[in-house]
């Protein structure tokens, strides 16, 4: 048997972000506690964060900002339309 869980983690989270993420956890069949434990185990296993953390360059930052604002988007009907527009 594993050790009893006796430590508590407390954090302040934006309520909207918390609601959205907990909805995703529910779809995945995870409680918030299970998701946090999973994250901690992955950090320990990888000896670091389980994903890349980078600061986007100016071009990437502008694209992300434009995308969030719904600007400069190319809409495609389906994968074939996307490949055509990409010239592939």
C-alpha cells in the first residue's frame, strides 16, 4: 500500500479557468486531486515540467494574439480544402 496522503496544496486560481479545467478533468474521469497528483508524479519522473515552457518570439506572440482576437484566420471546409490552401 502507498503512503497516506497527508499534505495539502492550496492555490488561487482564476474561477473561469478552474471551472473550464475541472470540466475537462471530469471528461477524462479525473478529480482535481488526481490530476494534481498526476502532474506531481510526472514532474518527479521527468525531473522537470512534463511539457516545454517557452517564451514565444515576436512573430509567434503576434500570431497567438491575432488568433485569440480572431484576426488573420484562414478558414477551411475540410482537410482537403486546408491542403489546397497550403499548396500541398
